[in-house]
């Protein structure tokens, strides 16, 4: 469940010819650039596997890899490290077959990186190796390889994007209650196909697993969570019908049961969950499960620090995949999830039916900073239960949604601006006033956006992560659809009829 740092391998090659001139200056240059790049990545939160740091400790004549046996040894070392992507330092000429072998054997996302330096033949190396990767096309990664000239910041975005996809492939999602809630066809998916290219596994369990554990939950743990809410200033508004203290205690027990179940399934590497909720929990069991999508994607609760687990409602598989991808890209910042409740000229509103990550009450994973701005009020639907509401904070947001049309996947994506929830905005909200609300401006024609919305559910993450998402989508073979420009919306609208 924890979100690990991205892990990449770095390899640098050199000219294998014994007669090549300036070899000592060349090897010194390659070594300097190689180590400088590794240091930069580590300083920016990337874990680096560097087999050359071990293979070249004897201080020999050459630093870069120059023989096939050396490349084979480096590949063995990288495999044992469990890397998620490969960076090839193209500092000077090498025979392209040497890096091609590494790309073929590792079968991971690959980037060719070089400096903007006329002193050595970096451009020659990138061009020759890149063209050879296309020519051989040993695997999909050879075809989608990236080439970056000197821009280390762009390299960071590439690493975060492609490793997010690789980590998702090694992780699992869990659907409590399955999919197809309220007969929403677009929530379903082709699970075997998704497991072939995007996610490790998608598990399904009945919601009774949560109910059974909730009903056996020690009263002391429920008391502890309720006291934690009160001590941190959550505004709890009890009433005589939808939200009494016994009802809130049942909701707390369901949340703690979900945490316990995820801990039991630790070996499955579950990074995201969905709770169907309707109607089994909200009607038959008698309380909504709103605390799950509110507190599972949050870094803290009454029992201490917690791993951030993406959470959605209603068995929305593509929504859950979108949230899990965003959380991997943003190093564990929980993704926002909710209904596209309103689309207008000046803003749209994302507001989930009773709960979304409380992180967004103040854009923080610290309870002391967030919970004073959270309110729990009686729901407007279901037999009983409290909704976890708050108003979102201003700032840039990357909005995204995975969708499928006639079997083809697309990633809708755009950079928006979260707005302050003013009294004028709040006065216009009638249905679901107690829900969490995020107002976002994408700067587009609302009519054009409405024509191509890929779901009534959308996800978002603070900041600009559009470049990372594009890299991730390219590796997964998923076309990107920009939803932050009228031209992008119109282009996709015209394409849909021809799919």
C-alpha cells in the first residue's frame, strides 16, 4: 500500500574501439556526466540503480560500457534491483547494439539523455541509438522511447510518468461489492484486458466482509476515532434522523474495517479501492460508506500515520485507475474523485455524493491542518449516514479521466484552476449541499465540454502534471484528449463519430 519512490537504472556507454582518440578525456567526461545525472535524480526523490558505480570501482582505463559481456553484467544487476525505467546516458559515440541489448533484455520504458554540448558527439549517439531502436523494434518500449536534450526537469517528468505506469502494472485494485452500481454501464470494463497492459490485478470482494469486521469492531477503537474527529475540530451536526451518534459510530466502524482488511491483504499491493455502497450498505445495511472515500486517501487517522490508498465509489473501475495513476505520479498525494455535478460558463463543480479525500479541505495530509475545515452532516440520500463535506482551496489542478469507446481507451486531461467557493457559488447549490465541493475553471466552452465528457465522475490532483500524464499515456498506448482547450474538445467530438 505505501507509495514507493520511482526507481530507475542508469547506464552509460563508450566507444569500444581501441584506436579512438582522446579516450582519457572522453572517459572522464562520461563519468562526470553520468554521476552528475545520478546525483540530480536522487536529490529530486528518484531512487537510482547505478551498476557502473560498482563495476568501475577499480579505476580502470574505461568508465562507459564497451563490451557485450559488460552490458550483460549491468543488465543482471539492474534486474536484481527491480528498476521501473532505464535512462541511457548518450554522452558520446558508442556502437548502438550495446544499448539496444539492454533495452531488449530489460523491456522497460527507456529515455536517451544527452547534454547540449558541442565538445563530444552526444547528438550522434542519440540519433544512432534512437534510430536503431526504431529499426529493431524489439519491444514496445523501443518504439516509445523518449529522447531528451539537456532538460533535466523534463527528465524528472518522464521518470514520474512512466514509472507510475510500471508501478500500476505491479499493483492491485480492490472492488468491494463489484462494479456496475446503479446500472451505470460506463463503470464496467474489460478486466482481463486491463490486466494485460495497465494494472496487475483487480480483486472483487463482497461488502459483507466489511460489515462482519465492522460489527466486531472494538468499541475502544471507534471511540478513539470519534474523539480524534472532535479533538481536531470537525464540525459534526447530529440530527434526529440521518446522523445520530450511533449512526456515525457504525460509519466509523466500516472505515476501520476497511483499513483492517487492507492490512490483511498487504501482500496484494493494493493501491486503490472502490466501495459500491448503493444499495447494499446505504439501504440494506442502513448507513452510507462515506468515510471510506474521505479517509482512506489521507495520510493520517486516529491510530497514526496511514498509507494513502486511492478510493472511489460505485465500482468505477476507470475512475479508480485514474486516481491510482495520479497518486503514483504525484508521489502519494491523494487524488480527488467525484461527480461532475455542474458544468457552466465560469466553472465546473466536482462534488462526490458524501465523501472525497479530506486532503482537499486544505491541501494537506496533516489532520490538524485539515479537519477544522471538515464538516459531517446528515446525508440527502440513503437510509442514514453522515456526509463528509468541505470547500476546496484555490490553486492549479490537473483534471483527468480514463474512458473507453468501442473498446478503445482514451485519457481525457486538462490543466484547470481551482476557485474559492464563494457565497455566490454556494447559494446556487441545492442538491447535496453537505457534500465536498471543488469549483474548477478549465477555460473552455461548457457546451463543448459537455458533448465529450467521458463519465459523470472525474479525478484531479494539485499542480500541473500534464507532462507526466502524457508520458504515462504514451507508454500505455492510450491517446490523450485535451479538455482544457476548445480546439481539443472539438477535435475529439468530431473523431468520436468515426471510431
